[in-house]
C-alpha cells in the first residue's frame, strides 16, 4: 500500500496547461463581451448623433415626436416623425394579418398533420423561403405583386403600402411558422392522447389542446416576426416608395393604395440624399434609428414577458 | 336520423352515440342490435359482454405485441389486465378505443368487438368510438386549462348539450374531487397535486358519460395514499361503468377487480377468469409462477 501511494503524483506536471486554460477562458470571454461592446457602441453613436440632430436649427424634440410632416431636403426641412411611424405601423399591421394566420396554420399542419415524408419536404422549403434575400422580395413586390393587384382591380399606385406589406408578411411567415412549430412540437404527447381519448378530432386537438398549450411560444414568434417586419428595409424601399405621407385617418384603406415612407426607408433616403454630413437631414437618420431601436427593443422585452407569463409547467 | 331521435326523445346523444359509423345509418342489423343491448344492458344478465376480441394480433412493424387474443369483457365489472412489462397489456387496452391508430407502425389483425360491432371495420369512426369509451392514462395529463374547462372539455368537443355546471359538479363528485376543488374551479388543473390531477382526469373521462372506462396503470405515478383513493373510486365507478384497468400491481388487481386477464411475455393471453380463481387457483403453471413472483 505504502509503496503504491508513492507512484501517485498529484502535483502539476507543468504550468503550461494552466496558462493555456486561462487563455481559452479569456478568448471565450472576449467573444462574449464583443457582442455587449458592439451593442453599447451602437446605442452610444445613435444617441450622440440623435442629440446632434435635435440641436440643429430645423429640428426639435417636440417637433420630431409630435410633427405630422416630414420633408427632408438636402438643405434642411421639417422633421415630424409621425408620417414615417404610421407607415411603419401600417406595414407591420398588414404584414401581421398575412403572416400570423398563415404561419400558425402552416405550423399546425407541420406539427400535427404532416407525415414524416411531407414534413421532410416542407420544412426545407420554408427554410429556403426564410433564406431569400429581402431585396428579391422587394423586386417581386414591385415587378409582380403590384401589377397583379392592379390586374385584379385593386387601384394601387406603382409604389404602395399594400404590396410592400403583403410581401413583408410573406417574408416573415417562415419565422412565425418555424418558431410556432417548435412550440407546438414541445407540447407533451400525453396531452394530445388525452384529447384523442376524449373523442376529439385532429382539428379539435390541434386548436383546443396544442395551440393553447403552446400559446406562449406562438406569441413570442409573433412578436419576433413583427420586430423583423418593423425593421424590414429593402422591401419597403423598393415597393412602398420614398414619399413620406401622413396617415389619412378619414380613409384608412386609402393609405394602403398609395405610396408611403416607413422609418427604415426614411433612413435610406437620408443616407442616399445629397445632404452633407452634419446637416439636419443626414442626422435625422440617427434619430429615426434610435426610435426604431427603442420600438423593437420594447417588442423584444414584451416577447420575453409574454413567454414567461404564459409558460406552462409540464411535470 | 330524425325518426331515430323521435323514437328515443330522451337519449341526448342518440344519433351519434348509438352507432360507431361515420354516417348515421341505422339500417345495419349489427348496429341496430347494439342499440338494444346497449340500452337494456343495466338490467341484463351478469355475463353480458361489452367488449370481446377474436384472434386479435397486433404488430409494431415486425414485432408482434399481441398474439391471437380472445377475451370477453363483462359489463359493469372491473376487469384487470396484469402481466410483466412488455407483455402487451397496454397495447390491448389501446386497441379497444383505437388509440393505436395514432402509432403509425401499429398493425392490427383479427376482430375487436364493442357491443357486437368490430371497431376495426372500415365504417367505424374512431372519434365516435372514443366518445363511448373514456380513457385514463398512466401519468396524470390534465390540459393546461382551468379545472372546470378540463372536465367540460369532452362535453364541448362531443357537442353535448345541457347544464355544464351541473355535469361538471357531478363528474367531480363522482371522482371524489369536488370537495377539494369546488372553490378553485377557475384555477389551472396543473396546480393540483399528482393524485388530484389523476382524479381530475377521471372526472374529465366520465363527464361525457361513456359506457366504458379504460385505465392504463392509473395509479403507477401516485403515492400510496393517492393510490388507495383511486382504487376506492374505481370500485364505485364499476357500479355504473365497465372498467378495464391495466396494472402492474398484482395486489391492486386482486383488491379491485372482478375478472383478471394475465398476459405473458410475447403478447399472449395466458389466462382469463374470475379474479379469485386467478389468484387462488390458476389453471396454468406459468400464471401461478407469475402470480407467486417466481418470474416477471
């Protein structure tokens, strides 16, 4: 026994291993910290440049947040954010009307109805849809969807919010359906069995058992998808036009037929205009960016809240 | 259909519950006779058979789970199905209400008659069948809904009309849960303890008033106190329902059942007789070995 214990050596054979271990740890930390640093840097630049914008002659905080007119010329203009915000909200709302029912229905089909074979065909197709560059969607909206809408008798102008909204909706369907399907697939099978055992049909089990049990995940998918819709740029720039127009409250449908400029498109036109750096029009981009950032940030918080609020515990 | 409901004005789900066919044809003599037996069953002879299987084979892919099972399950009695793990007892139970349909790999041969009608006939709608046969599962699986909505679920999907409050209360009382939950009917079924959840599932199963109650090891996930409550409940339920219970607990089978079926490895029904006979003087040596704990 005593002889054997001599053979056991627990001292560090070399300090190299310890040093290496430390290096790994710091490398991993640096990568994790990078994301935090970039986020902080973005917020900082948005905030400082937005403040610079509000300090210019043509802009003011109250004018920005209460104004209903947005005219951005290279030599200045009027900067009321509401025409852009209402266009963004219109596009978000209509795209949700397209994506939410379609996405949930597709998720129910994939999760509850589809055979393994069908699922193995449909899921990659949805992933392809999710992988299409948004500029392609924008081009489809402008070149095919808008003429198609005109052909079936909807009097849309060449650039219009309806076409852009529908295309944004199509773009976010894969997001809604794949996240919703994940939520539905994680519903325990025992609940489905309980439903079938009670003499429920497949549709009744899907709508009455699976969807309610997965509702937190489904809501999260809506909110994340709508955050995408709010931030979507290429489609709206190409299909909705670049002319800011205040929302017409007396005839809401009219807003869909004519062109409009959502916030992202407003930023694009600011950065591509002749306005020089430091001018109010150029700097307005940062104020818009900050507003957009706050909106999507709040939506992500809401998504987390909803997910935790309606989370059901199983076993 | 109209004529049918006129001749049975007080039978509330008559048009859908008296036959298992997708269409409500009443011309099939098999189905018609099942109406008669179904309605006179309570006062009928002790040996009236509700469920019988004839040469029933079940395969999961190439594996045979049941081998030519012949069994006759009597009405308003507790029939226990016991046997070692993997002997096909749950498989048999799930054949009765066609829950095996949900398993793609399952293949069923032979006949399983419910009230004289083979439930695997092409014209049988499993949804209608399951409305006549309630099921309680191994571990409690209440829906993430309120206690009230859990019990009312079957009433809703089966389109049963009536005073839901009264039906829910009656079902919860029969499941011996009413006194514990009457003040919290709106709280989630998942907030209850395991034993309460299982009684909730029993209330949910009996609320639409099925003819048969299938129970798949209903107490296996519960502690002894909750188990004894469930056992008392099963004895009471057998006054009104035909109960078929799968259990791995032989004492439980001996305590609560009138008839016992012993399945042995390979999915073979080794013996089926009165429970006393099975536990005191089984015919087969293998069953005796199993009962006395020599294997299994």
